[in-house]
C-alpha cells in the first residue's frame, strides 16, 4: 500500500464465493485488537460491474462460504458486510490476513 501507516494492501485479489472465483479490486488493512488479542483485517472489495447478479446475491447470503485470496499462497476466510455508496462490499476477517504483513520492529529506538 502506498501509505506509510501500519499494514495494508491495495490491488488485485480473488473473492471466492461458494467456490466461484471473482476478480476484485481491494483496499485492505489490519490491526491487532488488544481487547481480544487477535488480528482483525478489514477493507472494501469492488466487483466488476458485469459480475453475475447471482454472485451479488450470494455475497449477501449468510450461508455463502467466502474466501479472499491475494496471489497464489495467501488466502483467508472472509465475511461480507454492507455495500457503500460506491458499490464496494465491506470485507472482514480474523487471524492471518490474505496479504503479507511487515515484521514489527523489535526495538523502540
């Protein structure tokens, strides 16, 4: 990600909905939540306007199995939330995100 804050990823990804792959553009970030001690990742995913309407419906169905993939090796189970005014879906997950994280600094200098 071009910003120089914490973690993040901006670019191409694959959103898999019940085994059907959709290319998407994502803006993602991650934060450690001290309240529960877990890493939370989150962001927005923009589908192609020509995506099958059935896939749009599947994204908002509670029983759909959704996974987000960046590259060939990074993948994570995801949840889909609201759609913003620009048509981007909120995407969230817990644990290891589907994008690489920078190593945290070990010194406080």
